[in-house]
């Protein structure tokens, strides 16, 4: 199978491209996912059927063989789940926004440059089928190449929410070519290993990394509220993933008690 690598502006717009390319009318999507992804699916007038995931991040549902299914590689530690699901379901779409280094598989897959490398745009889409529409390049200008502060990242997110499907900006493509991706990979793996050694006996999630897992964050699941205070005192900026989910949802456990500890130095 011939796979095309398309360099797009955003991971969520990679998904919009996939929906257009395969004329997807209905897409199974997890409840536990970034709201910007949901918004992007709806922009394509694609109907969403939601599914639950369990504590092991597997879907709590059996799909039909022809169903289109979006599955996120949660926190960059779910390569095993992605591979297994892609073997079972021919129309699995792998959302690897949390693992830039993940091997391409499924009907199509996409990853995010900006999440991993502190860039203002950029995503890679791996897909067999393409569409004829000609897209503009993202024209956002970098005054300088420097790490984005948290406030700059928030402002950039507001800008990105309004962005249509575009190709990667020439500035991002240039700066990405100058990044030592293998060095960045080792930094993440080393930091993850250090955190896991520190928290593995406290973490209510049990996992071991495969050769394809390069985490986005360290997912620390704990019911101990004092742990959050400790981490904040250590200087971590802690975010909650994602929107509130009802208490009777199994994913409420993640929303309420999972602490994503950053692995980068930004």
C-alpha cells in the first residue's frame, strides 16, 4: 500500500482531511478526547458516535468491521492498543498527536510536530488516499525561533482554533529541519523513566513502554490530592485533560484524578 506523507498545519486538520478523503459520514470517537477534535469532526458535518474507554485505554465496545473509528494514542503510551485495534478494524484512524514517533498504521494516522517540539504549527498525515483540493500554507510568521512561554502557547491556541485546513508553514518546516529529533526522543524517555521510578509504586496506572512508545507526558493517576500540591511546588504547570465528564462515566477517573506531568523543558 502506497502511503503519502502530507505536511499539514494541525493534527485536528489532518483528521478533517481524512474525513474528506474517505467521505466519512459517521465516526466513532471516544468521550475522553480533546474538545478541539470534536469541533473539527463537526466542521465536516460528520456524525459522531461516542464510545467509552476503560482504565487500560481500550474501547469498551466492539465495532462493526466497516465502522470508521478514531482512536487516540493516549499520552504516547498506547502503541500496543493502536496496533491491536488496527489489526481488528480496517478503518481505524490512529490519532498519534501524543506520540510523534509512533509507527504509521491503520487506515490513516497523524502526529503533531507542535506538541512535541514547541513549534507554532505542524502535523504529519500518513494516508493512502488524497483529495484534489489545493490548500494554502500556514502563513504565521516567527519573529524569532525560541521556546514559547505558557502564555504564548495559550494565545497561539486561540489563533489555531480559527485555522482552516492548511499546509505546514514554511517557517515551521525550516525550524523543524534543524531539530535533533533523536536527541529530543531520548530526553523524553529519560525524563519518563526518572518519573516512573519515582512514582511507579504510587501510580494507579500500570504500564510498560514498548519500543514504539515515546510519551508526551507522564500520566500519574492518584486519588491523593496532596500529590498535586507537591508537583506544583516543584514548579510543574499541571493541566487537566480534557473537558468534564459525568461521574458515572469510567473516564471520569482520568478527568478527576490523572495528573499529566510534562516531560519537556519548556
